[in-house]
C-alpha cells in the first residue's frame, strides 16, 4: 500500500523532501494521561505489551494528539530475554527485573533462541494490528535492543550504574559473553525479520549501553553484533531494502565506525553537535536526533530556539530525522511536546528549498 506520509522513510534514504520528519523516542508513554489510563486498564506494563489491541491503542495515542511522521511499535527491548525464559517483570516505580538470574557459562549455554512467531507472537500480532489501524497514514518502526544492551540487563538482573557483573565476566570468561551475544544476535535477526514480515517498514536498534565500553570493547562486544544484524535483515517482499537505524547512546566518538556497518541512519544523543556529526558521516548515512529531552521542560521560546539551532546545525537538504536524543520523560507537559513538534514542522521547510 502507498503511504500517505513517507517523509520518515524518504529522509532515511536521503531523498528530497518538503520538510524534516519528526517522531519522538518513547512517544507513547507516561507523560500522556491517555497512556496512563490504558496502562491502568491493562494492569502492569508487560500485560500492556502482551495485549495486541491495547499495545496498538497506545501506539496510536501520540499520533492522535500530534502530527508525527512515524509510529513506533509499542513494546520493550526486554521481550527477547523474557522469551528466553528469564521471567521479565516491572515492579511498581522500579526498572526491569528478572525472576531468573544468569551467573555463569552453563546458564548461557542453556538459553534458547526464541521463535518469534511462537514465544513472541504477541509482538507480531501487535505489529499486524497497528499496520491495519494505521491504514497507510505513516510508516511503522519496529525495533529491538542491541545484543550488548540486552546482555547487560540479563547479567545485571536489571538496570545498573557500574555494569560490574557483565564486565567481570567479560574480563574473566569472555567466551561466555560471546556465546550469549551470538545467541542474542541470532534472536534479534529472527525477531526483526519477523517484525518486517508482519509489517514493520523500518527498524531501529537501541544500544542504550554501548557507550559504557572502551573503544576496543565497543567494537568487539557491541558494534560487531549490530553489524551482523544489519547484514542479516531481509528485504521487503518487493525487493526494497528496509531502512535500519542504529542508536548507541554516548556513541559520538565512534560515528564513523557505526556508519560503516551498512545501516541507513545513525541516532545521535544530545552530547553531539549534529553539525559535526553531519560533517563526519552525513555523506554516508542519515542522522536522527538530537534534542536533549530535558529542553521540553523549558519555556516555549527555549524549545523553539533549540529546534532552530539543531535544524541549522544539520543544514540544507534531506537526510535528517528530527528526534530527541533519548526518550521523552514522564514529567514533560504534553503541550510542550506539541510546541516542539510544531516548531520542527514550521521551521524546517526553509532547509528543503531547492
Ligand atoms: O518509543 C516508544 O514509544 C516505543 C516503546 C518503547 C518502550 N521501551 C516502552 C516502555 C521502546 C522503544 C522501549 C525501548 C527500551 N526499553 C530501551 C531502549 C531505549 C532507551 O530508552 O534507552 C530500554 C533500555 C528499555 C528497558 C526499559 N523498559 C527500562 C529501563 C524501563 C524502565 C524505565 C522507565 O522509564 O520506567 C522500561 C519500561 C518502559 N518501556 C516504559 C515504556 C513506556 C515505562 C513503563 C511504564 O509504563 O511504567
């Protein structure tokens, strides 16, 4: 089906545009009262993810409020470890936790590679439901965590500040970590290809914790597995490639290497000047980002000023997907998000004049 608004896909392929497309990481989330209501109806967060009708409902909520240029599947990166049997749960007011603890080599060897149409069928059902309901309005982004980022949660048992459990294993039994990363890379390839088959029109890989590694370990433990995934993605049924975006938070030092993986877009956090990022890799890939989500706590004038500065930083022409440099936080006033989106749509046409 022909998309009514394909700006997001055109920007990733660096094709000419009338204005810069925008979506927001975590655009379906707790800053929206309608999200909080649907989540309360579902019970907890994982019950929301596992209910395709409700996952579709929260995916569409931000699109009803704002003229966004893409929808992102409502789910979580930790569905894969959950499908491997680790028992994911979210305690009230806490981050993710697992009922099963991974400690050594044997635990890793025994983990299965999940079949996405069996253990993760609820995700594929959500993708199919969302595509049907979007009805060709905007593209749907599918996603996964990077193998490294998933492995940190699996070994640390949740969020971490020091990553000492997984790093200790890396520096004592590196083969165990590689066996896990390899299994995760295989799982992510199957998972993303299943999302593509179910209807995802682009995919994004979140490497939230790649930036805690040394440059050498980043290449060995994170980037090389993301590269395998990029190489393993299928094309659409009609032969068109599916654009893929890689996002390593705090990865600004390694942009050239990220861009060399064969990805179409590179996500930037706000610690990077997008002008410099474009000078370094902008002839190879599209750039996504990169406003600090905390600016959304500022005044409308401050938000508009920052949008203008980022548009100006990227400069003329296609190849920029406007976004935040990380997820929108629950304390943002939805009206400020609206001001942000409106500013991008109002100011950006000037950067697309021929
Ligand atoms: O962007 C979207 O709107 C799509 C949905 C989405 C969620 N998680 C929903 C969610 C996406 C793309 C993710 C990815 C994700 N999940 C990442 C990578 C991106 C990033 O933020 O760095 C990570 C690291 C996770 C793991 C995760 N899930 C954590 C650490 C938490 C708790 C943090 C928090 O904000 O409370 C979650 C829960 C989660 N995932 C929520 C949402 C909307 C909040 C759950 C709730 O409703 O209470």
